């Protein structure tokens, strides 16, 4: 089995590649990346709290620890000719498409970032889909991590991807409408629509895995060696809420809650995100689009801040909670209930809970607290980054 994984240098991509290698040692695993995440974070004046080595060093370490079937090619998925060549040469049986510019705040800095985000994300997906079509590889399984942010904030329980409707006495089941609240999330609305279109036109089997907020520091594989570590972002633009709150508490900085903090957000651990993606490789080629709401639990932001504050106190760290004006356009109170039966079946294990992991996350970050302290000014955006997006 040939498995192509895009975004292999990323927070989720690298541990997924390692787990794939362990699970399928006889398969060929080709990771591709253009190192965009490293550049974007640097552009915003931040760093990964956990040091990450070069891809060459990662691959050397992986081989030393028995992960011997991971290959790598550097390249940009926006380059159609490059994608066609990779797909033609490698002939994937499965594509795990994890590559994207994933930050909503970054996408909203200015028009240049908004354009870059949507052009980068959507063009990459289109290039991969059309490469499968033009190289006669439509029996390939296409798995993409989109986002639960596609759904926006409706006032009813969110289904997994499709919604039954009735209008003027007629009934149908339609893809859930794109109600995204940022230029990044809207790029994934377009991706989801194009995945649906590729299935409708070509019968391509698609697994649309709608990822929620991913928290955590490591997996079993990345913990084997510092050179196998995955990145951990904590800045305003790329640090997700649970991870940001943990490092704020660790260095005694106020935990900043936007608005009232009553919005409930879906969460998933890094460990469970990786496990479900690896399980997805074995999904049947049923020539359908199946949506998986990749979430384990909901947490109100204010409750999350309080839980992290209490955990920090037990570990000897003091942190206040500070409520600040919400820089995002969103409802002050929203429950965000969503169905996840498809996802739980795919995960095939009891999901990890965020609250049970807070103390261990902070303990694992204790050794890099000097880096966090040095870059604590990036917790909030205090200065305007340079104009334009680096590609």
C-alpha cells in the first residue's frame, strides 16, 4: 500500500507519519511539505515551544527507531505540475491530505493573508483531486482534514456533514451549508464542496474528517526521542486555545479569555486525532463521501481557563484569568453540540479527555518554559506584522 501524506512537517502530520510507519511497516509512506508552517510562525514573530529539528534529522532519527519506510519530498502543492509528477510517480493508494494554512487569525490579518490562505488551501486540494483523475487513480482513497469550523454556529445539533431538509413538501438530504466565520474556515468550506464534487463526478471515495481544536504535546512515537518531537505553537495566530492557556499558566501570565468565554468549543487530543487518521487508511472504497466530526468533547472557554488555572495551582504555578474584548466575530454564548457517531466508530477507542491531560501537558512543557517566557509577548498580538504573506 502506498500512502501519500501531505503536511508531513506539521503538528499533526509528523506524528501521523510515525504512527503509520509503525502500523503499516510494509507500506511505502511518502510525506510532502513546503515547510510553510515554520515560515508562517516565524513571520508572526513566534517559535515552536518544543524545538523541532530539520526533516533530514527527523528522518534519520525515525530510521534509528525502526520507522524505516518514511520517504520525503519537499514541494508546493499549489504547483500543479509538481503534484502531477508526484502522484504519477508514487501512485498512491491512499492520500492523507493534512496540508493547509490552518490559522483563522493569520487569514484575517489583511487581504494579502486572506487571499493567500484561500488560494493556497483550495488550489492544493484541487491539484490533488485532479491529479488522481488525470492519472487514472480514482480508486485511491482521499482523506482530508477539513474543520468543524465549516459549520459556523447554528442553534441546533450539528449532524456529520449532511442535513435532511423539507421545502414546499419536498424532502432531500443536502451537504451542510458553509457557515464559516473566518477566511481560513471558508477555505475549508470550498474544499469540502470540491470533495463532494469529485465524488459526484468521478465516484472518488472521500473521507472528510472535520477536525476540531487539537490539544496535546506528544504521542507515543514522538516521545521516543527529542528529534522525533512535533511542534507546539502557543502564539496568538497559531496556538490553539488549550495549548495557549497551558503555557500562559506555566509562566504566570494572565489566561486571556475572549469576551464572556461562554462559547463551547469542540476538542480532540493529538493522540486521538492521529489514531483516527491512521485508522482511516483502512476505510473501504465505497465510492461515497463520508463526514467524520473529529471531536471528543465540548468545553466552554471560561470553564477551560478555570480548569487550567486549578491544575496550575496544584503544580505550584499561579495564573489569573483575564477577560478581554473578543477579537473574533462570534456569538458570546453557543453550545456547538454536534453528532460524532461516525468519528467514534472510526477512532475505535475511548477518547482522551482534555481536563485529565492538563497537568501532564504543563509538566512536559516545564523544560521549555524559558522559551515560552522569552516569547510571551506573542500570546496576544501587540504589533502589526509586515504586510504580505510569505509563500
